[in-house]
C-alpha cells in the first residue's frame, strides 16, 4: 500500500474526526446523522493513521509531496 496522503490532508481529517465526535457526544447531532458522522470520523482517523485513502487510488490522486531525486 503506497502512501497517498500528505500532512495537511491528514491533519484536516483528524480535525474533522474530532469535530464529528464532539458533535455526537455532546448531543448536538443525534440519531442517524450522528451515527453516520461518527462512522465517517472513524474512517477519517483510520485513513489518516495509515496515510492511505482508498478513494484516491482509482483516480490517481496523491497529496503526498514527491521527493526529487
């Protein structure tokens, strides 16, 4: 699995995941929408931890900085 996420992309995903969790656990967002946001936040945390987004791969998107040799 080749990394395809840069630092900025990973940080944005972690911040969104924290925000989604805060909205859910404080009761601001409830029900189905709350669960969807909580699951999406978990996916964001997982993908930012492993630096790989499966949705980027088929489209050839990469936010990683390339190293010049």
